[in-house]
């Protein structure tokens, strides 16, 4: 997936084991980020940084949604432990991740495996991807995403 593509439709369970669908976001710009695992250092840092900007983004009506293959129960514990306000969705079969192009081959300590490729998308009110960040490093990433959203609102 890249800028200009229509973000795939999805229906996944959230941290409360309730079904959440992108149809509830029609007419709303949103940020959706894909991460590997609840509780790992990089994923926790990324979630906390999005959480720090949550209020500012919501004032612009731009919700933030995180997706990993972790269970709803894991997401609930992760949210509670870290005081997260973000919606977290469970994609255990990585169906959405594959559609979004964020599931694939990765290398870790010289070993190849399949997993989540840390990526973030800014999806427009019409469901079209406005910005895409793929295979990102956590340091400074959330700041870049927030800056891109602010620029959209600063345009005449």
C-alpha cells in the first residue's frame, strides 16, 4: 500500500473483544499503525509516543489505531499497564497486515522469518492513503506523523 491507494476494508476485534470496522471511520481521517508485539521495548515506546499526542490528534478529529497479531486480552493488559487511550486491534491471522503490505520477511540476528513490518498510514476521510511510512524506526517517527497531520490542517 502506498499514497493514493484505497486502504483495505477491515473488521477486527479490539481490546475489549468487540468488533471494530473501518466503516465506523467513514468521513474521518485516521492514523493506523502496525507493530509487532505488545510489551516489547520498541512497540511500547511507539504506543506511548502516540498516546502522548492522542489529545492533540483527537482535537483535530484524527483517531489513532494500533494493530498487531496479539489477542484482545493482550491488548487490554497492554493498554491498562501503560495507560493507553489508543484503540488496539487484533489481527491474529495477519489478514489486514497482508492486505496492507506490512506482513513479510524480516531479518533478526541473521535469521529470516515472517512478521509485522512496522508501518504507519495516514488515511484520508475518503479512505485513500495520504501518507505512508514503512519499515520505520521508532525514534522520531511519531513526531513525523504528527507533523504530517498538522500540515494538512495548516493548508489554506
